[in-house]
C-alpha cells in the first residue's frame, strides 16, 4: 500500500506536458526598420507607443496598417482579414527569391521579406 501512495504522490508532482505553455506577450521592437522583398517590394515597421505601423510596398504601391503585438508576432487587419506577421527563414516565406535567406518575416506563404 505504501508504494501505491508513493506513486500517487509522485504523479501529483509531474508536469502536464499535454498542453504547450501560452507564449508571453513579446516585444517585437527588433523588427523595426525595412525588410526587403523581391522586385522592389518591401516591408517597413515602426513602433508608435504600444502599437506598430506596418507599411507594405507591393507591386500595386504602398499600403499602411496599424498592428498590435501578440505572442506570435504582429497582428494587423488588411482588406477585412486578420493577418499575422511572423518570423521565418527564407524557405518559410514560400518565395524562391528568398529561399537562401535566414532572417525573414512572413505575412502568408508567398508574401515575405528578409534582412540578410
């Protein structure tokens, strides 16, 4: 009976690893500045108070969005859709022109920008 009690006590001390911990709210200030995409496109991020201004230059011209930091990146709304700007490498952008890059930000596959 003593060994059963010991097992139950040890089980109570075990950590629950079935759920990943919720990421802490992060400061994405290191992302400020310009990130380069293919064919003259770019992404520019500026921190304004607790929010971020995101300018995306695509082939149609520049558009500016208001973003907020989340645990996974910077969230913003574009054309009525919620987007999440998040860190990837070049392969994670889904763009062959950025394939070999290491330090990139991606909105969605096929829309990425890199610094290196």
